[in-house]
């Protein structure tokens, strides 16, 4: 007989800092985890499809939709004029993002109308029957074309400067000037966008939306319908991946579904096809980085001057904060004594680019690492040597100020890199590789160690707030709700751990419930890696309030003092007595104690003044480093990632299993961005890589052959975050920059390591072969 | 079943298959109805997900069991591009069928939980099914087997590492007594499948939405004579996209995937005859043994789901300029046999491809078989596929080299063909001429480089630029030379021993 249930456990199941499976793992594997498209459809449910345009830039002269309307099963067709209150869903409130194109098309694939039909199939078929007459206008597809056309910006650029970069550049013993193209990236969440709108009485509407930002969907739906926010409820239990692609991009689908649902008084589901999702939702911004770096013969940086020009697409969306964050990370982990960084958020006739894991930060870091490479190859030194020379110093060292004048107080990059250099045998393996390359004609190898320092907080200070709603029921079971959304990152699991830990109850007592604007209002997007930091603290705050009430009640009932009351595993110790948690809760109920609380949290210390380019936008930094080893084929440009070693800082991990999953997954996703994932537009501005057949994200057989991932277990967040943990969503995405640089070293071997290969990203086999060919010419 | 008039009977028979533990008989089936929509919309089996609707992501992976030469074989397929009309005499197994009635997870599922193999969970049912297919078919698979089994499944969250760990764990730790739905009902499935009529032609639907499942090659010829404009569907890995993406009307449709007459592989000393309906998976062992470079190529063609559905016959019939098998088959001097009601004709495969989008196939004709002559033991043969991503990608270019050398080391014959370099798979005759009669040396190979520009003026597209294709094609000849001269230089992920 299993007696374990009768034994008193010393600890609870599922507290903080424990390896715990994802709360839905057993449902994922059984196919019983419901995504929005899996929900039963109420009788009368209609389906929507987008009518897409096929011009990059044009006036719509006329639009004949009669064939669309006549298609069997079509119930109605919506155009911009059918938006009851507003046709705009610009998240930046610049009024530059129509729900449906109104008289003017600004990118190939922009929707001009929406079809509502009895079946999804009918809606999709009908959507192809429109006859639209255009008057073509000149279009600019990329950064170069946009500049040639006058360089129109979608939003105000930013300049960060400290010291006198121009003067120090002139005085520097050596200088290198160059440029780098860094490609964009399709999110490729496995679940494409979806919205399901169910009309209610009066103005009411409920929208199930695959969104990272339910509050924004709520506001946009209310805005388009012309109803107050309190009429709109937005819900999401889980997404099949988000990665930033569902921060603002779900607004269009939700708005159209809601408008149709209210107009027709029937439920409307809107699930675009994968190709449409890829063609008409935004992606990671691609950048052209133009840099000049001044340095000395040792390799120490004196001055940096760089411009980060981004293809933003036709509207502002989040391009302002994305290009800002590129500048915030253009220092990598390095101290620039004199620096000037400028962003150039260019308007192009392409889909409006948006948030994507790292939010511009990775592009900034890639630029910084390119400059390190330039210095190393110019001096004939190992890139790691140059990196170490330029790391930020300890607090107070005089080398601790960022280009935005924030002091780096928590710097651990030196120790972290030293640990990894040793554990990964970096020096010995590098020597082996140099020897191998000296005798290998076709296959060449490369190795690189790159660091990560990533700033944590929304740079828009107001977003750094969160709420949670916690109920304790009479049976001692707990209902958890918070403003964060679950997209696979394990946020729900971690917050449940926080609550289990706070109450000292087993995690199975905590019910995790779908995110809804009706329970926690005015939430921020689950983005910027902030989900656990913000919502964990809010949940802990709610638990604290309930616990304080329980303690006050117990002190009175048991005639003791609060300091003699404590929460033990599944019990509350009151004086000498050990009361089961559920018993205390039941008694508290009968004593009319409120067993529900709304928790709240706002990140302390942070402030940022964009006009002066000064402030402390980040609460803390997360650090990491990776060593990657690759082989390349100099006849074809093909490559293989042989081995990767990662040491990453998540502070005191709330759930090491989940954190390691984020690191491994972030690495491979970042590797895809820098290697095989190529977005390709033709000269008409049509995206031709709009499906997995043409857009290649990594497969199992692309992941590193040997993949060692470790947490820096000695690290603890110096700030008072939840459990002294650190954010983990975005920082590891930057680790595979080491793959790009390892490929670069292998290419450089062809030219005797005397010239920086200037390998652009993504380093497709073609890009690698062309770099090899350049190296051959250099010989 | 002898005259065409029988085939035009309005409707006869039904599509019969097992879905998990239920028998299904459908007497009305839209020719373009997909298995995925059938599962999700009609049966409310929503565990199977739609990720891409084009057979590339694997989120919709289900197993389809069928009798192959009397043996019950289960294979992973993409439900999104598998048509319901192609399911006659099969057993469809979805993720809902894996766990025991009491909810106890199958060991494959439990391993995915234990090793944190899911994050967002949307791709997970597909991975579970692919891993389950591997679990059924292979004892103790190694990393190479696992990666191959997962070539057709995309995950964007985990980076695959925990999924591979789960696969390894479940491979080595098989409990003795385990609940397994397929093992449990194997006898029942076999009885059901072998109890179905064989050789019967099924005709469903009104004349404007006709669906024909011919019971013999002869019935197929007759059906094509009756409907010369019909779409012949074997694996549907290409035609599936015509429906899900282009929304093309492809009626009437003739499904030949179950046609036993087209599924034989015959080995003879002078070569191999492959029926047009043989899938890549079924052809693999024979081809890999007789022509190892072709086996290597098939390892990188699609994922398991595509290889389990797609056929070499289809790869030829559709005439794609970037099909992977035509270049090596042309280099091997393969011939193709076409059949119609008026008989058969055989022609060299290289003559079959006339121009972009045009093949030497008349209305009413279908590809019946392919003959691949044996490669003389003293000839060198290699196939190189170049793509942006190593696996499950369409070639930027695909090269096949074959040469014979004299005892003096002179090139006595050369057959070189490329895909992705022209509007059709095409011979490199100028390069061949530049090699024949010359000593097989690096100097000769270098001297032959300009000849490529006479043979090919490749295009630029999203897979590669013209410049890359041109340079790489030339470099691949050097790779071939190095390989034949005993110093191979190619990246290898797993040593052959694994």
C-alpha cells in the first residue's frame, strides 16, 4: 500500500525554483488542449476571409465586388466604409493603419475587403473573385529604395550619444567603416492568427483572440465599433506560439470578426490561411547598419558612430520602440567611451513590421558584434580577446555607462564568459580548428564565443505594470487569473508556482484560468520578456493581501499574535496548532473574511526621457554567452553546427526546466533567423517566401549536433524581482550570434584570417559561398 | 469491370476505412475533401491541427495503416493534403486514439511530457504521431533515425532538443506490458482490411464532381479515356496544394494510391522496374541498396509524411523543373512507360520533359512505370542536392553525375543532369563533351567549367540567385571529382555507422 499520502510532506508540490512540467503538457500530447479553432462553434457561426490586393502601392480606382457577393454561401462583404466608427487600428495612435485599405493600397497583400460566409471554404473562394482597378504608384520595397525615394520615416527617429564621437573618431589610432545587412524574420507561430467573435446584448461582444495583448484587442475592437471598452471582453487561454507576432497583429482579425458579428448578430470566426497570415502580418525588422569604429592597436574601442536603418513597412505599428531598442542594444556587452547612434525607421511599401522576440535588440547586438569582428580581423587577433578588452567594467569603474546614460550596476559578463571559455574548452578547440583549417582544402571550421547583455523592462515606462486576481474558495482551492498570456513560454505554470509558494499549498490546488479583460483590466502585452516579472509580482501581491487577512483572522480566533502564525506546507501554523489550510479558509469564510484579492505591481526605479536620450529604461540586465563551432563547405556554402555550449543567466530560476526550454528554443529560433530564414520579395513587392515550403525555419536536423545548455546557477537578481529570478524570453535569442560569427571565422580562413568576411545575415548557403568567393579574390 | 460504360455508372461502392476504432463508409465524398477537414469539422477530432495546409509543418500528422503485400504497415501522413477519397481500405489513427481509455498516456506521450517536449503545444500532436510511427516501426532508433522521422515536423518553440531526448528515452525504455491501440486492434484491422473487396472500382459523386478509385491499371486507363481531363492523384503532395492553396477545381479526380497494379518493384540484373504508384518510402530500401547516392537523396526529399505519400511516378508526371528524382534518373538513362487504353509506349525519361510545364504525355495517358537500368560496377555516380535548409526543402539545384573511366583513366562516357538550372530537368551536354575523352583529373574538371554556361542560364528566385546556381553547379563537378578520387569533401551529420 502506498502510504505516502499519509506522510506529512516537508515541502509542497510545485513551489518556486522547482523543475515542473508545463501545466498543459499532458493535454498537449493528448491533443486535448483547446486552441481557439478547437472550440465548439455555436450554431450559425460564420467565417471570414480577407480580400487581398496585389499591388505594392496604388490608388484603388474602383472595386467591383458583385461576383464576391454572388458566390454561394456569402452572407456579406465588408469594406473600409463598413467600419461603424473607425477604420483605424494603429497601435501607435498615429492613425496610419487601416483595418481595410480605403482608396489606397500600400503593400502587396494589403486587405481591401473581407468576406463573411457560411463556411470558411466559401469565404476563401469568394474572396478571390473581386475585380479591382488600380492606378499604380511608385513603390519602395527596401531600405535602399526607400532612401532613394526620399527617406520617408514612419515615426520619429532616435539619437543616443555620449561623449564626443566625431572628435574621438578622428583621434583614434585606427578606424574601420563598414555596413551590414541584417534580415528580417517571419514568426512562424505554428497556430496562425485567429479571432472568434460572439455577439451579446446591447453593445456587448466577446472575442476569443490568439493575442499576446488582450487589452489592446479590446481597445481596438471598441474603437472600431464605437463602443466603450466595457462592452468588449477579450479572452485567450493559450496561443500556439506568439514570439511578438501576436502583440499587435491580431487586431485586424479581431476587429473584422467583431464588426461582422455585431452587424449580422451571429458568431464569426476568422482564421486566415497560413499563406495569408504570412503575407499580411508583420515580421521582424530587417536593418542596414552603417558603422564606423575607432580603436587602438590593442583593440580597445575609442569611439563608435552607427546608423541603424530599418525597413518598417507602410505604417508605424511598433517600429518606434523597436528601432529604439536596436539602439539600446547596439552596445552589446561593450563600453563605448564615445558614441553616437541613430535610428532611421524608414517607410516602405511592405507589410508593417512588428514586434519579434528581442524587439530590435538582437539587430543592435549583431551590429555591435560585427564591429568587434572588424577590429579583430584588422589586428589579426581572436575576436574573444577583443570582446574581453571592451566589456563593461564593474560598477564605478568608469566603464559602466551605456550610450543612454544608464549605469550598468549588475555586470556579471566577465565571470560568465570566463566560466564558459573554460567549460567549453574554447582555447584548445580554437587551436585545433586553426590547425584543421590549415590542412583542409574544402571543409573549413570556425568557432566563436559571443556574449549577451539584454535590458529588461518595457522602454515605455507606463507598460511596466500588471494585475492579478486571486480567489480562494471555501474548499481551499484557488483560482488564479492575471494579465499575462500563455503562448508556450510556461508563464501560467510559473505564476501558479508563485501562488503555490505564497500560500504554501500544492500546485494542484491552483486552477489556472484563461486570460480575460473582464478579470484583470488595462494589462500590458505579454512581451519584452516581462510576463513573469510583472504578473508574478502581481499574483504574489494578491496572495499577500489574502494571507494578511487570514493571519489577522487567525490571530483573533486563536487569541495569538500574527508573528506566531506561519504558512507551512498545506497547513497554517497558529501558535502551537497546525491547521489544514482548507480548514482555516472555511472558518475564515464563516467569519466573513474576504477571500479574494486583486494584486498589482509596477516596476520601481525606471524612467526614460526619449527627448534627451537619457534615463534608466531598464530595471536590470540579463546576461549569457555561447560558444558555437561550425563546419562549412567552401564549394557550396553549406554548413553544419557541430557544437554549442551555452551558459545563461536567469537569476534564481523559478523553474529551471522551463527556463532551459526557453534557452534551447530561443537559440534555435535565433539561429534560424541568422542562417536559413530568408524573406524574399520580388520586384513587384510581393513576398515570395510566404509558406513553409519556401521559408525555412530550422528542423530537428539543423539543431547543434552537440548542445550543452547550462544556467549560471550562481547568479541571483540584485533587484527584488519575483524569487530573485530574471526574465528569459528574449535574452537567449541573441546567443546564436555565435553561430553567425563561427561561420564568419570559417569563411575568413579562406583569406588567411586577414580580412573581415563581412558576412550578412541570414547567412544562407548562398550568402556564405559568396563571402568565400570574396575571400578568394582577396587572396 | 471490362468496359468503360461500367465506370460511368452514377455511383458505385463507397470509401471504407477505419478511423481509430470506428468503421467509416462514405458514399458521398467531395473529390477535394481533405482528411484534416473531415477529422476536425465532421468528426470534431480537433487534436489534429492545421499549421500550414500544404504538408510542410506536420502539425496534422496522423498515421494511416494499410496492407502492403499482406503486411499491415502504418505510416505518418499529412492529413491537410490527404484526400478522403484516397482513404479506401486504410486505418486512420489520430492522436486521440493513443492514450488508454482511463487517460493513461502512451509511453511516447508520457516521454514528451517528462522531457518537456511541448511548449505552446500546437505542433505537439503531430510530433507525437511521428514519434509514435517511429516507435512502431523501429526498435531502438538512433539519433539519425529520430531526426529523419522528424524531418516533416516543425516546432518553433523548443529547438527540438527535448523532443529528441524524449524520443531517445522512449526508444530505449519500452515497458513490457504497454497499452498500445494499434497492437491491441491489429487482428481486427487486418480482418477489416482483408475483408474489403479487391479490384473493385469505386465511382462516387455526380458527373461534375466525379471521384474514381480504379481497381486495376486497366480500369484506370478506361477511366482516363472516359475523363481525359481528369486529375490523377497518387500521393497528393503536389495536387493537395492545388486545392488548399490555389483552390483550383480539379474534378474529376482519379485516386490511384491504392492501386496494387502500380505498386510493384521488380528487380532484375539489368535494372529495376518501379511502378508509378510506389511511394518514396517503399522504393527506398531497394534504391538505397542498388544505388546508394539515390538513397542519400531520398533521405533529404520532403519529410517522412511526404515520402510516405509521394511517388516517384508523380515526381515525373508533374514535370516540375525542380523535382529531385528526374536529374539522377536521367543520368541513369531511365525510361518511362506511359499507358492508355490504346496500349503502352516507352521513352527515355530525358525526352519526356519537353519544356517548362510541358511533358510528352497525351490526354488519356498515365505514367505506368519507370525502368532504371543497373549501374555498371565500374561507373561512378553521385547525386548532390543543394537547398537553403538541409532537409525537407526544395532544391535550389540538384545535380547528378555519372561517368565511366577507361583503364588509362580517360573519361569514356559522361551523363550529367541538373534540376533547378533550366525550365526542365536537363542534361549538361556541353560539360559532358568537355569531359569525354579527357583524363579524369582536376585540370580537366577545371577546364570544363566554362561549358556549364553553354548548358545553363539559370534564373534567380527566392531559392537562389542565378550567380549562385552557376558557381555551385561548377563546384559540384569538383566535389564529384574529389569524391571519385578518394578524397570526399562533403559535410556529414552522422557517420554511416550510426
